């Protein structure tokens, strides 16, 4: 599978192909967005176009990945028109493991009695029954949520914030689909990348109607995008590292899985229900859509602290995505007042 990164040094941006332990620079295009749109215009496979333009000029990947180079990693796909040209969203209750965590978070009674199930568990069951339709058919709609525009995306090595108004923050190890909407309004999947769909689970736990607000947080992607990956069953690991007086130690880790074999909704069904909305098919827009998580450290009672590092690795998706937690002090919270124009 072809793995690609976007990097930047001062005002210079480049696209590069991962060829461990090197990055091969791509000529003639300074963004994956421009490569994708050129592939659309030429009716050519994106992977073919990238291979045509990759050069033998190499950069060492280790120094860039470790933050020891003038070059730094960017998110794998962004929109040159600005943050407003990117929609970040996600689908919940797609994985069998996540349904167990959600049921525990909003538990009523652990029973098979339909009347005693939480609304979340009912929706998960609908997905099990109708989330993988036959070809040519439309399945049941999954839970969908809005994360924000491109301004909330963070790259590998950049911190994810727990804002002063938040109650908590926790990792959600996922894979995201990255898309460009073509001039004809048809969405084109550029590829997939590992991600951390960071959320406020404590706020959500108070009441499931807080889900929408709990998702409006920074989140991360990368460091690499995989062009045309397999999405059947993908193994991974999520890990939380904490530094104390004895050094850095792992306080939580779990083997995780994603892919259609691990999910109650098919990729085709998720994509249909996201892009069925006309406003989600605006030519030129970028979409980042998280496909859901298997397990959360929050579900095991972990509360993240300032400086903790969240590490997420997926087999076949390149190097792990690492982001530190940054807690904004509560003292920084101030009322936001709208000013009348009258």
C-alpha cells in the first residue's frame, strides 16, 4: 500500500512517499489536495500519478517524525482554501467494543428487554440488523456527529487540548476516511489515515444528549495517509504514557481492531449516509470522517492528565500517531458575550 505524508519547512510545503526509513519527495505538486484534483481531472488513479512524480531525492524520516528536523509533519490532507473548506465528522456505535463502553456509560439496566436498553444500545442493534446492506441497497443510518472544520485538526506531535470549559478529554483510536469532492459533486476517497477522535467523555456521560457538544474538540490525523488501503480487519494498539519522578511509563494499553469485519456498518453504508446530504457534496471541499472506535481508556477508568501522551498504531498504516494532552486551566474560562450591532 502506498503511504504518503505532507511536510513543511517555513513556507515550503512538500508531499513525500514513505519508503522506510526515507521520504521520497514528490515534484510538481506541493499538496495532496492538488494531486487528488489533478488525478480527478486526468481520470487517472491517484497512486499512479504520485508514482509518476516521486523523485529520488530523499529525506530521513526519523528526524522529521521525532521533531528534530527543520521539516515538520502536517495533517495528511488539508484544503488550501482554509479551514472552512474542510468538514470533520464521525460515525459512532459502529464497533462492537464501543457499544459496550457506551452502554456502560449510559447504563439503565443490563437486560435483553428492549424497553430497558439505552437509546445508544438500541441504535447499535439497528446497525447490527441493517448496517451492512446488500449491494445496491441502502442500510439503516448510523449515528453521525459533527467535529468541526479543518481548524480543529492536529498533526502528529501536536498537542490535543482539554479546553477550560471541558470536563475531561480522552483518546478515541480510529481510522478516518479522507475525501475530496470532485467538480461534478461526486465524493472521491483519497485514502485513509489513523486518527485520534479526541472527545469529552465525562461531559457525555452526564447525559447522552451532550454527545454533540462533547465532540467539538481538537482531534488528530496521521502521520501517514494510505492510498486505497484494505479495510477488512485491521489490528492496532492504543497506549497512554505518563511521565513522573521515575520517568515515562505506560499507564494503559489495549489491543484494538477496526475494519468492516469488526463493525456493524459497512464502509459503503457509512459513506452513503454521510454524503447523501447535498451540503456534503460541495465541489472542492475536503471531508475527514472518523469511522468509530473499538475501545477507550475512559471505559477502563483512566483520566488523562496534562502532559500524558496518547499513542495509536494501526498495522499497515505506518508509524504511530502520537499527541500529548494539553489541559487549559479552568481559571482561563471566561463568559463569551455576543455584542449587539444595534
